[in-house]
C-alpha cells in the first residue's frame, strides 16, 4: 500500500501521460498518487513552459474528477530554487536544487556525468568540495525560497559519485557543508519532509537511495520526517525499490 508523490510525465521529461501513471498506480493498489512536473526554468530543457504548466494543471484536475472515489490524486510541482512560479496553483511543492550558479553561469549537477565533471573542472578548478559548499547553501535556502513541503534528493551531487568515485563524502569540508544544510532544514518552520528518493537507483547510477545512510540517520535522530519517492520518469519505476526502504520510519501521505 505505497504511494508516490514525486512523478514526471510527458508534460515535462517523463515518458508517460498522467493518465497512464494513474492506471499504473491503480494496478499496483496505491491509495494515492501525486504529480510533480518540473517548474519552468529557461536553462532546463526538461522543464515545463508557463503555458505548459496551465495545461498540466488542467489535465491533473480532470483526472482528479474522473478517478474520484478510486484513487486520491494530488497536483504538485517540483519547484527548482531558480524558478519563479505561483505555488497557490498546487496542492504541494517539492523544492529542488538542480543547478549551482557560478560566475554568472548555471551549472547542472545531475544532467549528465560529462557535464558535471566538466563544470567542476572549468568553474571550480576541480574542487568538488567548493561545489558542495555552493550546492548545500542553496539546499538550506529551499524552504525560504520555495515554501516547499518536501526537499527533493538532498544529496543529488552524489549522483555520479558511487563508491566515492569523484570525491569523499567523509571529507571534513563535505561533512560540514551537508550537515550545516541539514541542521538548517531541521530548524525550518514549518519543517519540510525529506525524501528517500530511489530515482538514481532506477536509472542505474546509484546502489542506494538519496540521501546516503549517514545523512538519513542524522535527519531522523534530529526529529526529521521522511517520505518515500521514486522520482518516477517511467511508469515501470513508479514504486521502484520501495520495499527495500519500507522499514525506515516514513510518512505515507502529503497534505
Ligand atoms: Zn529533481
Ligand atoms: Zn523529479
């Protein structure tokens, strides 16, 4: 009886229509499903345009009516910290950092491995910890900037770092940057939920969900709450690896 509130459709960079995802959720016996299309962002080809956002909202509201009584459908958005969008259109907001800004340039941290390595080399002189400091400063600001209900993929910059291939996640500078952001999120009021996000596992980049276990434990011991998500871009992954994480304390619903 799992539900997923972090899903993408053909309205942004997902493979399926919203209705196909609803049908898959019904087939799996999910009591609820939430949609979280990417908010408009000029630099991001996988995001929705302003016009597309309106079409997306209309379609999700149509499905809410059509499937009323069979499944609870929520209209959300994955709001990038650099995007401007009226949050009152949505039932909930997932706040996310996909870029850092350096020397006036927007650098994607999760678009491609090559792009990520190149950005760190050219704009940070190969210093991954300097990038981590910039990235986590943005993550810490998510509640204030986006008013989000959920923090997406907390340690997204580790997407291409399986086995610490690029940098050490026990390095003092990495620990300081991540833990400072984590502590600020714990102090936010209202405090957002955090995801256990299996998206990079589904795509073969990681063997564990975001965030890494150390961060997850620290969040829980600080009184933070978690919600399971697959960051679904393909309906075959709607509940990807949820069974591996069901024993971790988590909330089952939003709103
Ligand atoms: Zn995201
Ligand atoms: Zn997403």
